[in-house]
């Protein structure tokens, strides 16, 4: 069913049995079955991904925000961008209308996404039909995640087979022909085997003219109790997302163009984006006794991604025409990741240790091909056309073919990583988390057009150090230092060149102090203050334009506040606030100047969601989202205005098996701009939108 890495096999067959105590026979206790309904809560206390051990968030020396499945359902959250609204320190960007993009403490990324702690880095839109919770970890931390994670990562925790019965279905209908159906069914087949399957089908339109979204997914998992100490969970996901690629609206005179939120720029008949994902997963857990545990996780995934778009450019000086250009891009990637972690709880005198040693092996094979749009009815080499703002669509004949600089690449990245971490508890008040990771990353990159083959190897060492002081059991004060790095191939493994192949990876250093407080069993609050520095940014040498040099690139400083849980037994909340000051520290080009503000980073952002249950039948929700103005690009020429948006919900429980909810997004119908990608790719926010959900349990 699975094959352990050589290290895992050796540990299983030779080394680990030595820890067994032959002279202390064990007797198995009778199995006790406990059934009941889990308590619904926004407040999740533990995370495994932040330290690779099941650790209280209160004892984790890092800012972590967890969005529970209850909050996702209560707000009818439809995208990762929706979830990010409630995560202080992270902002969603447009992603060119074809992918999830997050800005972590000033660092934009399309690759720092994980599922169950394993990299899921291809550019596509993810769904929540099979997700139990979403964990956002802020700050650089390559010790856990390896390359990337420069400002943080987002990890999705999937729903897996368990030994209790699940029978759920949800139908959502709403504005602009929103139509979505999800299912979740699972049960114990016998005492040794359990199965579960989740699925989604959606076909929806949008407030944006001519936009359509179709997606479907299915994710079965099977769990096996191999014996009293061993568990194996196998899973497979097939997911497809197909939509209109929407690049938003351009700017005019330093602001987003004042146009109807529905106005579409480009050619909706040509603008398309689709992604197919097939992923196989296996997780093996074994308890050797004596507080020694082994976990081996494997993920093999094949991704097929394509997008094509006609893109708005600059508006002319008098505001009568807009430039359109276009391209398409295809990416195929095969990912293989295998992680083996050995965890041992041991005491040395009065100090309690949770030791983690591990190995990660990975291989990623990527093909990338890009074409440029040529407006052949205007000339064989015409790549841009001006159209009137009154009708900003392309009507010219278009041919897609390769231009001189378009990509046609093949790349293979292999990596071998070893890491070690000690969570040491010196007393009830003092804890230390210290870890070190060494990666060996080999990049073999081929430009199929020129025949150039570029090979590089990076061997970065990434430390992590965190100190936790607990003046009271419910309160922790922490300080931490961590690093991350991004190789020259970039977070999408596609930007390696002959001129930068010998340069060291970019580095990110995060210093953070914070406080976490479990005010009550079901209510938690946190605060973090941080400074994140980016260095080893490659720029052209001012003294010799044929060379590149490395400089310190940017600095982000900020404060993050969060609160999650129940104010009373009937009143649940989730809220956050972030202050961010993110600037360029060294001039990097003619348009990226020292002192400029980083793109798409608001100085102030805040959100607060409330749900109140009036009785066992009726409930209501109210939320507010605020974001101050942002710059669309690091040239700081275009300002995207700030906004305040109000959302609402109403809940009605028909009976124990059926409830109905009404969600209203942008209750006050405020006109605003939700995201940006560049000065001329800015997405208007949705007008008032209604969604009705029917949630059934069987």
C-alpha cells in the first residue's frame, strides 16, 4: 500500500525495537467506544503543523490563526480570499484571475500553500468542500516547511475517515445564479476499517459580466487500524476548477477607473482558466511505546493548469481608450513528497522534552509554455490594441503564438532535508522550542527554446528559536527568531536564468514577540509584534550593468491582534486587527525605489464576525471588514481606496436534521475595490449578494 523511506524502514525494523522493554509485559485494555456530538466552536486550541507535534496554540511561539469549519459554514465562505479576511497580517491579492495569491506580512506568494502539512504549490483556486479547518501561520519558518514560507504559510486540514457516522449535504443558491452542492459521508465499516467521501459540484455566474465558474471534486479516504499501535490512512482527490479569467479594471489618474463593477475588460470568450488536480496521499502512524512515535506521510500529485486572457493596460491621458494585450500559459507539474517524523517524549532530570527528528524527500517536475496574443487583423506583429472605454472588449482576430521571450521550459527540482527540534519544558512557567533544518535543493532547468541547461544546488540551514514564559497557566508570553529562504528559481520554480543561477537564495528573517491568553476555556486572544527583513535581493550593479549584486530588499514591521471563541454560550466571535509598515529599503530598479511602500499591504486592516443564537431555533450573524488604502504596485503610482464592508446572516433550525441559513455579503451595497495585481489589474468588490444554504444531516 505504501513504501516507507529507507530511514523509516530501518527505524521500524532495527533501531526502534531496541527501545522496547522486554521485561515489562503489556496487557491490552478493552476498547471503550464513546459516541456523541462534538461541540461546535470557532475556537480551536491545538495545531500539529506549527511544530510537527500536537501542541497548544498557547504554547506555540508564533502567530497562528485557525479558521474552523464552523466559521466557514456560518459565513458561507467561498474562497481562500474570503478566509484571509479574518486572518490578521495576511491580505489577499487578485492572482491575475487564475490562482490564489496571498500577501504574508508584505511578501506576495502563489506557492506557500499546504494541505495536511505537505506542499500544494501549483497556481490554482482551492476549495473547502473537503476541509476541516484552515491554519494560517505567520512569520518566516523554513525549519518546518523548507523553501518558501517567506512571510508565512496557509495549511488546509482535510476531513478524513474516522470511526463515527457522518451524513451531511449542503445546497447553496444565490445571487447571479450561484449553484453549489457539497456532500460528506463517512462511517465505520468494521472495527478495523473506516471510510469517508466528500464531494462538490458548482456552476455559478458572477456580478462580473460574462463570468462563469464550474468546479467539481471528490475526495475519498479510507483508514485502517493495522493493529493496536498502527494506523494507515489512504486518500485520493480529483478536483477541477474552470472559470473565466478576470483581470479586473485598469486605473486612471492614480485611482481605479470609475466604472460599473460589472464592466468586463478583454474578451470573455477567450479569457479562461482551468486547473485539474489528481492527488494520492498516504499517512502511516505507529506507536512503539515508551512515548516513541513514527509518522510517515506521502503525497503524489499531478497538476494540469492553463489560463488565457486578454488583459487591460493603460488608459490614455484623456480617458477615452484603454490598451489591451494578451497571452496564455500552460503548466504541468508532478509533485512527490515523503516526510518521515520520529517523535519521542523523554525526561532528562526535571526537564521534559518533546524531540522531533525527520527527513523529507521531494521531487517536482514542471513543464511551462507561454504564448503571446497577436492581433493579426491589424498586422502580423501587433501585440496590443486600443479600444474605447465605452466598450472595452476585443473584437479583433487573435492568434496565440510564441514571442521572443515567451517561456518554453522544463525543470526538475529534487530536495533532501533533515531537521531536528526540541520542545523543552523546564518548568510550568518556562518552555523552549529550538530547531534546525538543512536542505539540499538541486534544480535542473532547461530552456527548450535555446537549449540552455542550468543546474544549481542550494544547501541552506534554517534555525528556529522560541522562548515561552507562562506567568499563569492560561497566559503565555513568547519571543522567537526564525529564517526562511526562496531559491533563485522562485516559488513557482520557473524563473532561473543564466545571470542569477550562481546567486544565493533570498533570505527572510523574522523576529517576533507576543502574548497569548486563553481567557476562558472557549475564548482566546493573542497579540504579536514582529519585524521581517528580506535580503539577498538581486539587482543590476549600478557600476556594471552586465552584473548583478545582492542587497537588503525590504522590511515589514507590524502588530497583529486576534480574538476567537464564545463571549457567552450563545454569542460567538472571531476578529482581528493588523498594523503593517512595509517598505523597500534599497533601490532595486527605476520603478522600485528605496522608501516606497510594498504593494497591496494596508497600513490598517480589521475584521470582526459575530454569531448570536436567540434560542435553539433562531440565530443571526453580523460582520464588519475594514481595509485602509493600498498601493497597487511598488511604484506607488496607483492608490486603491480603503473600504468598510458589512456582512450579515440569519440561521433557522427546522429540526435536528435540517437548518437553513441566509448570508448577505456587502449588506449596505457599498462600492469598493477588493483586490489588485498591478496598476491596471484591479478587481471591483461585489455589490450586495444573497446566498441561501440548505444544510441537511441524515
